[in-house]
C-alpha cells in the first residue's frame, strides 16, 4: 500500500509520461486488463486515459487495479495512474522515497 508521499512522487512522475493505454467504447475488457498488466511489467508506472465510461472511472480503475495486482495511485480528471513494482530488483526503474 502506498503512502501519501509515494503517491505524490508517482503522480509527479506520471505527469511527464503520455497515456500508455486508452479505455474506449469497448469498455474494460479482459484484453484491456492484460494489456495494462503487460505495460506495468515493462514500465512500472502507466497512465490510462478514459475516452469513454467517464462516469464510472473510479470503479473501473479500482477493478483494473485488482485485476492486474497493481496499485491505483490516483484518478485525476479522465486519467488513472497505476503502479506495480517490478519483482526483479535489477529491472526496477522507479525508486520510491
């Protein structure tokens, strides 16, 4: 579980990266969860942009966090930020404070 300092740090990092994945008309499918999990393995920090389903973004983001075993850092506007620490210490690119 992330503390407020880590959430703030990760939110700052996320502001510099583009959205890695978009949620559109098809909604939160299993394929979207698999794609998000793959991106998290590669990058540790991923932004998801809600193109559609904006009214349910908090619920969808929480469900995707559970499905990918990641941390939901924050939902800001129509963006959700996810973080998952790489299990291999040599491949970790993000060092939390």
